[in-house]
C-alpha cells in the first residue's frame, strides 16, 4: 500500500469518527428535546389536575379564602348565575384561564359568600378581585375598565387589565413553547436525513 493510500485511509477513518461523534450529539440533542416535551406536558397535566387552566365554580367561601392565601395568583369572580353580565364575564375568564396555567380562576355566587360580600363591600355585579401572594392587586367592578360599552368587551381588554395588575404571568404561551420544541425536534430529524443522503451519495461514487 502506498503512502498516499495510507493517508486516504487515515482521513476516511477520521471522517467516520467525526460522523459518529456528530450522530451521538444529534441523538443526545433529540433525547433532551423529547425529555423536555415529556416534562412540559407532564407539568401542564399536573396544573390542570390542580384546577388551573379553567374557571373553578365554587360554593364554599371558606374554601375560596383558603385558596387565596395558599396560591400565588388568584382571580375571583363574584357573580349571580341569573345575571347575564356575570355569565358574560365567566365566558371571558374561561378564555383567559386556559392560556395562563400559573393563575387560579374562581367563580362564586354572592348568595354563597355573604361574609366576603360584606367584607369587600360588593354592591355591583359582576365583581372581580385579584390577589397576588395574598394581597389584593386589582378589582374590576362591572365592565368599566374594559371600555365604554356597558354590554360587552373584547377578551383582550380584560386580559390587558389583568396583565397590568401582575396577576397573569408574562411567559410564552403554551402553544408557542410546544411549537418551539417540535421545531427543534424536526431540525434534528432533518440533519439526520441530510446526513443519510450524503452517505448514500458518497457510496454511489465508490468505484
């Protein structure tokens, strides 16, 4: 075997070793991303089991007070089931709740919360009050903070009020994070396919 042949063989061996290292990196990267997705979906499921991601309709004001002191972010809607504006507020809160899994949303009838109605001085419905780490940070009486229309408002208006109060955690929406994880996983698949194609093209040139 000539010196040039030996050099070529050494170079090929080095390239094969480099490919193996790259393949190991891609495998580790894919495994890491898959674990992140598994952990993330697991955390979402746990949050939902704890009552996050929806409006919790309750009938015990003592339980409401307990949640307020044990949960970092709480939004409470004091409502009357037969009042259409209260029904409308619940619908808007439901839309917002599903996008913010760090905030607990509660709805309770004023008929089931006489102590809190008296303590908070509730006279106008719907009445929404927010607690951050056990301290009141916002109260919304009627629709007054969401515009001039007494009959309704855009969900984004209410979301903005809650966001400015600090009761909604500023973070990427779940859909965006899931999308980013999926894109990262697809990128590793693409690299693998390109590498396989390159190996195939190289073998076709063998004489």
